C-alpha cells in the first residue's frame, strides 16, 4: 500500500531551477537519474528491481534505513538510468513510478535524485 506525499510539478520545477543555478553540469542534458522505492519486505523489492531492470533501469542495490525518524525496518531499492528530462517528462515518469509502486504493493515510491551522466563511469 503506497502512502506518501506526491512529488508535485512545483517541486520538480524547483529542482530544475536550483540545479541550473548551483551545479557545474547541465540538468537539461542527459543525466544520471536515481529513483528510490521503500518497503520492509526485501523479496518484494527484489522482484520490483527485476521488473525495473526489464524496463531499462540499473539496480544499484537495496539499502537499510539510516536516517533518524525513518522506519528502522524500511529498506530502500535504488535504481538508476541515464536519461534526459524536462519538468513535464519527469512529472510523467514520477506518475508511472507511483503507479508501479502501487502495482507491486510497495511501501512507497520515495522520489529521485540527479547527477551528471559521467558519474556512471565510477
């Protein structure tokens, strides 16, 4: 059951604006986008990761909760892929990922992060 605060168009627009102002790379080019899902059941996250791999994402791993205030039982599935986004395309992908989390009965789709595409060569 997915229950979380939705990522709004305004939040995505703010992400693009602040990244343009602060980063030494262009968020308007192809970037390394990371996406995060949570659940307490590792096997559900593994199945979701396999499904996301079939959709062109790379599974980075499953991590334990490390921040204060988070459910200590929570696990995070981190996937990524290099892609180019606009505010609208990222908003649309987020809607798909919320639906994906619900379809797979995950605790949540927890959002995304972004970095320069060359970060994939590490």
